[in-house]
C-alpha cells in the first residue's frame, strides 16, 4: 500500500518491515493487523488493516461498514511505544537504542 501524507510517500513495498501484530482471527469482524515500518529515510509508519467492526473499518455509501486499511506516520517515540506494546521489548534496542537507558 502507498499513501502520500504531507508530501511524503509511505510505501509498504519499499519500507523495511520491523514488527507485526494482530488481534483476533480473520473471520471476526473485529480482527485487525498492524505492521510497523521504517522508510529508507528513517521515517516510521504504521500500516493497519481490519474488518468491518475494527478500528480500520470504513463506511460504505447507503450505510454500513466494510473492512479497510490505513497508513499513519509515527514519531520515533510513538514507534518505540507501539513496538514495546506489540513486539518483544527485548528486541527494542536493535531499533531504538537511543531511546533506552539503564535505570
């Protein structure tokens, strides 16, 4: 998927996939999948897609909902927080070493 946001192209085919997560099973209308990406220029974004009762649902003409997808740019801090919540926090240092410090 590609999307231009604020003059910047976010492309899931060209960016590096960093982590993925999903909720529920595909036949559930609430199901969704999210993927964290890093562009070659160092910009973070989240690609998500889901069913008609998920946070990625889209309205259809005449009423009702269908599954949908979206791209959302993230700051490095937002990407780090998403990663720590949805992926193995032990792997966070590989991509976010500048945001981690010893206690």
